[in-house]
């Protein structure tokens, strides 16, 4: 085994020259290299395991077959309709051949037997009561049956089995309805009157208020002329009330309120005398109304008075109902006091 000198250390400052020589064989490695090698082996092992798992997952995915999704399209619907029609025709031919074989084996009138079998199989046979059972002892001459070919009988049976399909009408395919016009002339004034309306009708012309207002406006615009300068414009606006008059007055246009006293706006309980009860829920309600009207500075004194008088008329119209409710409430209160 070969030995190689890896490191030499010389200490010249000592009394005796010391040389440290370290020998390493070929198969020996340092601790750092061993740790690095072990770490590489662990990472390689982990990567191999992850690769195996990925391959197994890919194999499972490749083996599972995806189910096709049946998309309903116009082409598929047309193909299905054709297939259903072919299937129905095939079943009809098979049914026809089977009934023919059975009718031949039974014997007799094969056409009649075949038609009866088809009607029973397709569910088109209707049980009708016989006339002989309804009317006993009455003989009815039966008409000679008309000879029908076998193909015609099969077609009739199939037509009875199939449901009639109503054709889909569109805006273009729908036929216009035929109008039935009744010819003739009817005179309403030749008939005898019913004498329901005793008073004769008065010919009152219709009043076109909007038309008359527009006509007045056109006449006024034709007569009046626009202001010629700024001063005439300001005068016109002042007359129309669009601008304030000088000196500025906050009560402009309220000439009636200048003659009224302030107490008439606030002290409104005097309007309750004579009709409002002195106590009770109606009195309490009207006092609240008076307080609210007294704090309202947008209404005139006359408007506040009219407001209170409206309540007076309302309570007088409901006098009977209010008396009944008040008496009922007094009785209930007395019962509560007795029970307590």
C-alpha cells in the first residue's frame, strides 16, 4: 500500500528543530469528505424515490381512460333522429314478418288474423260494446266488409300507433287567418228607442284647454317684444319676480303677513276652543299639531288656521266612531282597575 506525504510542518524557532510529517494512505479520506459523500448519497436516494413515485403516477394516469363527453349538437340530434327512424322501420318490418308467420300457422283468413295481431301488439284495439248486447233480440244486418290489402292494413295499424305530430309553425310559414266579412248594411237609427235616457242630449263642444293655452301664448309672443337693452331686461325681470327689489326685503311678496301679529303664528290653541275636548287623546293630538305648526316658519297664519280647521271637520265627520271607541276604552280601563 502506497503512502503519500500530505502535510509537513517545520518549527525552526524551537531549541530542537521539529518536523511533523503526516502520512495518508490512498483509501483514507478526511472527515469533511466523508460527510459530503454521505450527504450526496442521501440526496441521490431521495431523488431516486421521487422519480419512482412520478413514474408510477404517470403509469396510473396512462392506464385510466377518459370517458368521452357526449356533446349534444345539431348534427348528433339529426343523426339520432335518423337512427330512431331506421330502428322504428326495422321493428315494423320484423313485427310484420312475425305476424305473417303466426297467421300462416293459425290458418283461415290470414289477412284478418294478421291485422288483429298487429292491433293487439300495438295497443290500438278498442273494446267497443256490441249492439246485440245493448239491444237484446234486435237483428242488425251487417254490411259486407270491404276487402283491404295486407299492406294497407299494416300501414293503418302503424298510423294508429304513431302519435300525430303537429307541424311547427313559424312567423313565415303561418297562414294568415281568413277574414269572414258579413255583407249588408245596418241602420241603427231605424230601430225603436228604449227610452232609457229621458233627458235630451245637449251638444256641448269639447273644451281643448291645452290648445287654448298654446294659442294664447302664441298671441302674447306675437304682441310682446323682447327688451331692447339691459335696463328694460332688468325691469322685466323685476316685474316677473325673478330678481329682488331694492332695497332688499326678505318678506318680499308677503304683504299680508306684515299686518299679522307674531302671536297668531305661535299661539294657536285659541283655535281649539269650542270644538276640541278639554282632555283625552284628541286634545293631546291637537296640542301636538299646534306646537308643530307654531315652529313652522314656512306657512302663513291663515294656512296654519286652515290646517287646524281641517282636523275639526275630520273629527266631526267621524264623531260616532270616536264616541264608540272612547266609551269602549273607558269600560276596559274600569275593568282593569276592578281586577287590580
